[in-house]
C-alpha cells in the first residue's frame, strides 16, 4: 500500500516537472519545417527533417517571404529566424537584451561540456579583439615563416616537374592547426603532438556530449550529464592540457619567445590566475578559431582551382607586394586588395553557416514594428540566402573575384559599400553576416584574415594549384543541417614553381 503511494507520487512529480519545465511554444510566429508539436512529441521527426533539409527550408523561406519571421526547430533549439530588415535595429542591442555568447553555448549544448566558461566574463573576446590584434605586426612575419616551413614539409614530395595530388583537408588542417597553436602557445608547444591531438579532440567531445544530451529531456540533463561518458573524457582532456600548459617543473619557456602568446595574455589579464579556467577558455577559443579558419581556407584554395583565370592577377599582386620572398609583414598583407576581394567572394559563396547572427534574447523586448521577442528566444538570420540576394549584390549568382575591389561606380552598385575598407575580407556590408554583425561581430577576424592571406599568397607565389585532371568545377559542398563544409573528397594538385 505504502509503495503504491510512492509510485503515484513519483508519477505525479514527473508530470508536474514536464508541465513546469517544458519550454512554452511561441505561438505568434509562423513555422517552417516540422512542428515539434504538443509536449515536443514530434521533436525527433522535426530534428531529422532539419538535419536533412535545413538548408532548403531556409532557402525556400527566404525566396517566398523574405520579410517574414518564422520558427524553425533546429537540432537543438527552436529558433526564431528573423528577416534582415531587423538587422539595423538589432545589431547594437546590448548584452542585457541580446547575447551572442549565450547563443553559442546553447547551440552546442555547452552548459554541460564546459563551453559555458565564455559566459563568465569577456576575457576570451577581449583578448581576440585587443591583445591579439595589437600583436599582429609582430606575429605576421613569425606566422609567415611558419607557413613556409609547413608548406615545404607537407609538400615535400612536390617538384617542378610533376603535379602532386594532395587532400585539401589534410594540408589545410596542418597549416591552420600549427599556426594557430603557435599564436596561442608559442613555438615550443605548437609542435607538441599530444597538445595538437587534444585541441582537436576537444571539439569531438563537445559534439559527442551534445548528441548524448539531445536524447535526454531538458529537465533531466543537469542530473544526468555528470555520468555521461563524454564528461569523463572531457575531464581527463582538461587535466592533460593543464599539465602541458602549466607544467609543475616550471621552465621559463617565455624567455625564448619574441612575442606574448594567447596563454600569456590570459595570464596577464587574469586578476587571479586560475589555471583550470584559463585551460577551459583556451580550449573554447582554439576550437572557435580552428574550425572556421580551416573551412574558409579550404574553400579559398578550392576556389583558386575553380577560377584559374584569377590566379595570374592574384599572384602578380602577391609578387609585387613582397618582391624578395621574405616573411610577410602586416602592412604588406594589408595591401593585398585583390586577395581580400577574392576571399570575400569565396566566403559569400561558401558561408561558414547558413544561419548566422545567433543571439539569445536575455530579456523580453519589442521591435519598432511591434514584434515582441520573448526572453529566452533563440534568434538567427538567413546568412546563406542573404549572400545570394540580388537586392544586395548585383549579378549575385556570378563568382566575381574583383567584386569588392573595383574602383569605379560599379563596385558600389555590385554590393561593395563606398568606404575605403569595403574591399577588406574583414569588412561587413549589407547582406554579409558571415562574421556576425554589430556589437558582437567576430573579434578574431583580423587575425584570421591575416593568416589566411599569408597562406594563400605563399601558395600563389610558390606553387601551381589545380583540380585533378578532368575536373572543372568544385565538388558540391557538404551541407549537414546548416553547416557548410567543403567536400572532404576534394583533392587538389600542387606543382612547385621554378
Ligand atoms: C574565417 C574564420 C572565422 C570566421 C568565419 C568566424 C566567424 C565568427 C562568427 C560568425 C561569430 C559570431 C559573431 C556574431 O554573432 O556577431 C564569431 C565570434 C567569435 N569569434 Fe570568430 N570567426 C573566425 C575566426 C576566429 C578566430 C581566428 C578567432 C580567435 C583568434 C575568433 C574568435 C571569436 C570569438 C572570441 C567570438 C565571440 C564568441 C562569443 O560570443 O563568446 N574567430 N566568429
């Protein structure tokens, strides 16, 4: 009798918990894709549909009703996709109304994998925006020398006689991982293969943890995450990274360096140096920097192969700016205007993500046209379709490498805004939210742009780069939900120039 009462109480408690904690559905917006329905009972069909058709749903919605907001059940969150007309109003809203970091954490379910360390303060953002940017004049020549040595090593088999086939993913991974680590941890540790493996593994564990959590109702996640297998893996990973970055036998590695690393900046800007917290922030910042830079660099090299008519002009610009093939300097890199424009166009065609400008409404607020945004709403905008919108870019479907560096009036008409920086890869014009937009725009974009320009300029100077025999166009990108990745099967041929 007593045990029966307990079981009834348990059922009642579960029902109350479900009713109390199930997210309320926002009924005031039209929905695209599959509605997860009452009590989210159809959330899995909605998620799977999104996984397979996310890009098409976003594209169709933009073509049919560009100015209408709509709800879309993504893999994790129910997102409110807002039209670009709201961008001027939303872009500078403060953290008290919109938070980009909270959106980042929510999108990878990072509350349980330690990604939420970015919500503690703005240290990671400020270091990328301020210290890293200030270091660029010192860093660029050092990174340039590193790019050369990685290229010589990974393309050692390459001669002036024959083309060598290389998987784009492999060469770009080596270039981006080792240069980013050089910046973050310095010349000794950047070649530590254990650390190289650990920083890549971090992203895998965050992904695995998110997948596990998707199968667990929200209200049970705080109870169950500590016993999930990825949690133990993540704990061990943090410990191993800490032992490498902060060894107990203190040897003064800093003394042999010409520049302060990102880890040095974390230490210098911490009121109290908490090694565990620095490791957590280091891993998140590395992960953000690595994936995006790898994808963009791969797309750019593939676009060089797809647009052989651009190569001579881009190469001549690189040769003219750096006559003697010495390590690149920041002021020389800044003069590579045609390369800037080429990279912008490559990004326009291959955006990092089909949705961008991810934000969480941190309080309820009303837009000027009366649209109410409830607290907790996950907001995004259709970055992919915006980039192909003829309203923003003339002849939008054509890849035009010089689109952003034309000096005549047509540059303005074709999407580049009338500013002396409009050609720059890091600039954002109407229609471009690939670096985000407004108050929280990517703070690492100057760094990413400098590294990518050095990589592409050195490839142009030293190698001929082509698709395999018979291939004329890019292999189609891979679209998984809204992530846009270069085709992993893409191989390119390199031949050393005389
Ligand atoms: C091609 C490479 C990159 C792309 C396309 C990219 C793109 C983005 C985008 C779209 C955002 C969100 C901005 C917004 O919503 O307004 C972002 C945020 C951010 N990015 Fe980048 N990024 C790149 C490279 C980097 C690098 C190399 C670093 C660091 C060195 C970096 C550090 C950050 C940080 C700290 C944030 C803010 C995260 C937060 O809100 O807590 N990014 N990036």
